[in-house]
C-alpha cells in the first residue's frame, strides 16, 4: 500500500478514540465544559447507559452564535491562545478536542445561547458533518445531546461493556464532579428517573450524604492542612493546600476504589498519591484493606502539568515528593488528631468494618474491636446428629464415639475422621486423625463447607430462602444501587428477597437459608462491593461470585471462640466436603503434622 494522508473524517475518528473511550468520557467532557462555562446548574440525562442518549444541559455562558461551528472543529478552544497559557491552566478543558471528538462518533445536537445573543442557535451534526442549523428560542446556556454514540465506529461499539457498567462509570464521574463543585446544582437522570441530585448550596457534607449513607457521611473525618512546599515552585514560595475527608480506620474496603483525588478541582488518577493516603493509615488498617479518602489538593497551577493525555486525568507534578508528603501528612495528622487509635492486635482481619453503606441500625461505630460471637455461626447442626442427640460439649470421648458412628454413612469422604482437641488463637482448630495432628483454619474450613452446600443447592435450582423477622433496609450509593437493581433476578435465584425501597434503598426480606445467621445488610454490601470490581461477567459467573462472597461473610471469623460442639460440627461437615483441603479461594484449610513428622521432630526415630 502506498503512503497516503488520511481523510479528515478518518483522522478525526482516530483522534476521537483517545478522548471518547466510552459513554462516561462523553459525560465527563460535557460536564467539564459546563463547569468551565461557569454553570451553576447542570442536568445530565442518560438513556441506555449512554449509548442511546447523553444530554448535558447547563446555565453557563453559552457559545456565541457566530462561533458555534468553530467550537466543533478540532483544536478549537476559547481557553488557550499562547504557549505560555499551557503552563498555567486553570480551566478543566484546554485542548479544544472534546466537542470535535464527540461529534465525530455520534449524532449530536447542540442548542446554545449567550446573554448577548437575541436567540439561541441549534446545530446538528452527524459523524462530525453539519446536517442542520437554525435559530431557536432558548434560555441562556448550552444543551448538548449526544445520540447513537459510536454508530459509525462499530469496533468501539463492540467493546462497550454492559449498560450497568457504563452507567456505573457515568455515576462515578457525576458524583466526583458534584463533590468538587458543591456550589453547582447537579441532577442526574437515568431512564427518566432522577438517581442523584445536589442542591448546590456549597455544603459538601450534604453531597457526601447523597453519595454515602448518612451514617458513613457522619463518620468521615475532615482533613484540612496547609503545607509549605520545601522548595520554591517557580521561584516563589507557594503553598500546597490539602483538604477533604477520610474515613476512620474502621471503615475499610478490599480495594482502593474509594480513594478519590482532585488537583485544583480536576479529578485525577495518580497511583502515587493514592499510596500517600494509604500510607497515612500505616498500622491502622489490616493488610489488604483500604480506606476511604476524598482529597482535594490546591496548588499553584504552574506546579502541575495537566497536558499529559487527551483525557486530562493524568498529571505530572513539578515536585512530586512535596505533593506526596503534603497529602500523606495531612491525612496522618487528621487520623492521629481525630481517631482514638485502637489496639491493632485485637483486630480481626475479617471482622473489621465492611458495610460502609449500611443503615444506622446496622452501622458500626468506629474501630469495632472483635468480640467473640458464640453460637451465631450458622453451622448446620441438622447434618450432625438428630436434635435430641445435640452435643455434649467438652466430652471428648463422646465426640469420638459420635464421629465414629457416622463413619459408614459417609462414603467418598476425603478426610479421615478426626477428633477435636481444642482451639488455638481463636482461629485454628486442633484435631487428631489416624495419622497425626491437624491444624484447621476455622474460617477457611467453614467457607468451604458453606460454599459447597450453597453451590449444590443453586445447581439443583433448590436454594432455600429464609424469611427475616425484621426486614433490613440498606442504602447504597447510586452506582451500587444500579448494580443491585440490574441483578435483582440473580439475587432472587440465590435465595435473597431484595426489593427496591425508595431512592437507592433496598429492603432485604429473606436470605439464603444455607448461610444461617448473617448480617443481611452487610452480606449484600460485600456482594455489591465485589460486583463493583468486576466487569459484568457472564451471568453464571456472577452467581458463583455472589455465592463465594456470601459464604465468606457468613463463615465464622478468626477471633471467634468456638465451643467444642461447634468445632465438632464444623469438622464433621468438612469431612463430608468434596474438596476439604482448600477454601473456595484456593487457600489451604489445614496443616497436617503426621505421626512420622512428630516422631522425627522429637528425635524419636
Ligand atoms: P475545550 O473545552 O478544551 O476548550 P471543547 O471541544 O470541549 O474544548 O470545547 C470547545 C469550545 O466550545 C470551548 O473552548 C468553549 O469555548 C465552547 N464550549 C463548549 N461547551 C460549552 C458550554 N457548555 N458552554 C459554553 N461554551 C462551551
Ligand atoms: Mg472541553
């Protein structure tokens, strides 16, 4: 093939790819334009997760009628004119690419009017080509409606995720901008339903209350610290101010997705600064758990280069270490000043607060220390013995006899019959088998048991449900609510009776019987957390993941004292499992010390 210059149309489509990756990128760019135009009201209307319609209406300055075509040309911007401007950008946009890029891959209509213009202008474009223009009556401001996104780039269309995923990503952008712009009234509508709105009264706590539940919002600790940079930026000694909110250590998650960063009002992705927040919690959080952080960094615009990528979410700092230090210190100081630091050793990995969105009834105070919760393990006693034979705890001989009597009724077992000796560290059960000693991880073992039972019921389409005496209401973030809503059938198949119960609120009326006693709100939340991390996998996989997650929350935790009877029930059920040697996540459930090993260790052989 000979070398040719690409047609303008094709070149725009290629360039558009970097700016408009998916529906949420369109939402982001249009909101940024509205904010740059000084809007105080921004209404976002979405249909079909953004594939069918994305409309952003603002009451900003508007685009002058004479310039409206120009706004849709590539590299056309009113925010930048000289190379020096590029070094000190205070607007969210500056590359002049977004409108051209969005128009290139959609059917776009814009209606805009400035205060000076007598009438509004309506412009229509299809694949970036103008198809209509007229004068219309319109209020001051701009409405951009994007329909049939990617209609002319089928490859892009194919790569879009499910409507739920796209919707969640859109929700995330809208909530981020609402947090960074509390003076602006945001309203987000999905399929004709308002799912999120703010008042624009400048009260960030109120916005937080819209995003998180009241209880979580109430627990957040405020960060407010003004730091001097150790070295002058641009010859002058200037400040890096850090403010925002962080969660107490008792609120923590399995991933970093609750750490949100802004620099000069711009949401940024920055793994180093995310780490600065995490590091501030050093020793306050169990390993593998991450805090909530909402961090606003204000600094001289010259000290940060925002022109790194067309999406403008990555930045380069002139003094990265100074920014890192400022964030880390600000967060650490807040934690030390505001939170009574608990005795870490008493924390149990598994029981430290999840359930960030739960209602006050299920809310937890900060630093929930683990308390033994005996008898609430949801162990299936029925499989053990008939009820009138119920346990005679602490009587080891009796236990052995009972275990022995069941020997014949368990063909195909993969574990030998074991005798429970006791519990160590409130985490491990010691047993004796025909060939030595076993140390069994109580949580992993219980998880395995519940998982096999649950999966068996599900595969047989026979998941038993157990009604709750008192239904539990859970309030979720808008994006989480969307996830639950789109998976209601799945939840039903898995024995959960979950119903919508007001905006972003659900009521749980029944839970799968197999898991026994659990905190239903917490279990639902951990499932949602888990789903949030994944990208709409196959339905079958979702169900398996939910089962996995529910079993994890239902399983007895490390740190719980078990009675002998409870340990025996657990061991017997483990003996009956298909794969007793690992938990459903693949970690070992037990360590075996054979009689031979013991003899060797003691120098008997
Ligand atoms: P950029 O934001 O980088 O300048 P865009 O392609 O997003 O580039 O927008 C091009 C220009 O169109 C902007 O510089 C601005 O002058 C104008 N514009 C876009 N959206 C709006 C809006 N909602 N209100 C007023 N002017 C707008
Ligand atoms: Mg822009």
